[in-house]
């Protein structure tokens, strides 16, 4: 009984996206695909504990979902007297070509992350259609009402249908831009998990980081030769490896220099390092995610903060700034420079970013830390105040508050 | 599948001769590729009249039904297989007329 439940949970994770993708191709409608898949899983939950898990659960689910979808189309065809349309949809299917199922999942991902959809809609639709998270789960993850999230997903599905967002691979010419759009969605999901926002939220939301990694692995299996896909996966793995060390028992965020490096996940680090090495060996100019992964590889190679190869990190930030000359990259570079040239040098650079980063909590947190190290207590206190007011992560707020309390 | 591609502008009849030439070339391309349905430029919104024919006596009101700084200055109706194609055509159209455009799908078109 319990085994069947566990099996269903696992199979749901593995098969949901496949079933939705396969139905979307066949029926050309996300709504029908989603509902058919949901009904099939509901029947599995009902029957499998008693009947046992079928030998090929994926095929069973796809067949059941297909049947449910056809039932619905017939029902609606009767109701709306749209016999012709429904028949056309139903008879249009051709035998499934070999290996087409994985391609379908990729098509589904590209449809969900289409540039004509807003960023929030892309995230929600991807987590629902590809990841199989329920609407309440996604609503909780992004701290919005269930009804709001439900509407967001419904609207997105309606736009896909009305505007005819295609269920097919982007053209070769569009592919790099479209892949980077997908990666942006996954990175957003990961970051929301890694530095969760919301005053009543856990500082780290493992379910979101895990889901982002799982979907990035899937993308990597489907698009094996993209350096930025590898880079993003490596970046996520090397970040996730530090997850348990990153929050103290009291729920406070632990900064990199104070983390117990023995608690880092060696297997994730090894996998991340391997990916970074492969990208270096490829000899292709790295993109943003590969550089960020390399920076994290340097951090996770060091036994302690003093042992860190800061000049290597500054060099990588120099490379990153050429691709992404944003003030946030400049801020992180300045912090790294501070580890070599001292807090005074770092502070001078960071102060120059003030007009553009005044609303960014990490800018004030970085200033506060540098001012503290320079013994400028009053200024540090004001910077901590600003950082605490702007920070959205409970663990970070706890950390900053303690630091502020320690000032002379 | 039909798409309405609206040209967003703050002025009317403001296209330069170079823009007009680019639009002509673009239109020829649409026709040659089979995407063309219809296109046109519109007079200023101040030339519009709102009509309510539901009462016994039709009601005429001077001006557009919505006042805004930016308005619909012209449009294309195109036929494209999906949004990816429509967006690409619209991007080229935007470049040709040197204005932003909005792409909106038709729910359907009358036979």
C-alpha cells in the first residue's frame, strides 16, 4: 500500500511532463492535456494501491490520459455542437515516431517559456505543465493566493491557445535565444528556492531548488551540447551543495566565510566541478552561467575563505562584466577585490554604485560589512538598517540583525 | 490563423518617405510569401466618431472611444501558421515602419 503511494509519487515526478507533452502534441491544447494527465494520475492513486503498479506505468498513464481527454472532447463537442472540430482533432493523430516523446517534452518547455508570455506566467506554466507541481504548490512557492496563481496559469494557457503559441522546436536561428529564455526561467525558480523571499517563509526552499535542478537536468538530457545548459546545471549544483551549511540551527543565514565546509555535499561539488572542467576543456568562450559556475567552482575548491583564489575570482568577474555590465556584477566583483586589496578599496568602488543599487539589499549588506570591518560603527549601523529594511529572506534578516547588534 | 498587427504611434501620417518606401518593400514581401491579407493607415483619432446604434435614434459622439497619448495609427492583417511566424513578421514590420507594433490574434474571421 505504502509502496504503491511512494511509487506513484516517484512516477508522477518522472512521467507527468511526458504525459502532458504527449497529449499536447496529440490534442494541440494545454488545458485538455493537463486535465487528462491529472485525471489519469487520480485514477492511478485510486487503483494502483489495490491492483498494483502496471509494468509500464508511463504507457498506462499516457493511454489513460488520452482516453480521458477524448472523453472530454466528445462531451464538449456534444455540449457545444462542435462535432467537426473535435473529430478533426481526434483523427489527426499519426502513429508516434520513435523517440518523439522526449522531443515533445522539449516542445512543451519551449511553449511554456515562450517570449510572448510574461516572466511570471512562464515560471508558473513551466512548473505546472512540465514539473507537475499543483496550483496550490506553485502558489505557496511564490507567496500568492491560490486563486491568483490559478488565474495566472489559466490566462497563460488561454494566450497559448488564442495566439497559437506553437508546439514545436524553435528555428535553428532562434534556438540560442529561446534556450536562454528557458534557462532564465529555471534560474529564477532556483533562486526563489535558494534565497526565498517572504517574512513567513523558510530561508531556503529545498523543494524549489530541487525542482529547478531536476528540470535543468532534463533540459541537459534533451539539449546535450549547450555550454550554458551545462553551466547553469553546474552553478545550481555548486550552490545547492552548500545548502545545509548555509542556514544555522536557529534559521540564520551563514555567510560563505563562516560556513562549515565539512557539511558541504561532496557528491554535488564533484559533479559541478566535473561539468566546469568539461566546459573549460571545450575551449568555447563561456557564457554567463558558465562563468558563474566557474566562480562557484573556485569557492568550493578552497578549504577556507583565506585559501580562496580571489585573484582567479576577480578575473572571472572581469570576464562576466564584459558580458553583463550590470551594477550587481560590479558589486560582486568589488567584494572579491576587497578580499585582495582590503575593505577600503572595495568600499570606494561600491559607494560609486550607490545611485543604481540604492534599492538592493545586498548593496547595503556589503557596505555594512565593509564599514564594520573598517571600524566605522555608526555608518555600518545605518547600512545594516537599510539592508534589513530591504531584505526579503528571513535567514538573511536574522543574520544582519545579529551583526548589527554586535556593533560597538 | 489571422493576426492583427497594429502600429502604435503618437502622430498620424508621420511616416517619412524612407519609411513609406520600407513599408512598400515589406508589403511586397508579405504578398510574395502569402502572409498578406489587408493593411492600411488610419486618420487621426480626432477624426473618429463613436456610434451607438442600439437606441431608436443612433447616437453619435465626436472623437475616439478611448483617449490616449498613443493610439492605433495603422495596421496589417496577416495570415500566419502560428505566433512564432507572426512575431517574426511583426518584428520586420516594426523595423520597416520604424514604430512599435502590437500583435493580436483574431478569434476567428467571418467567411
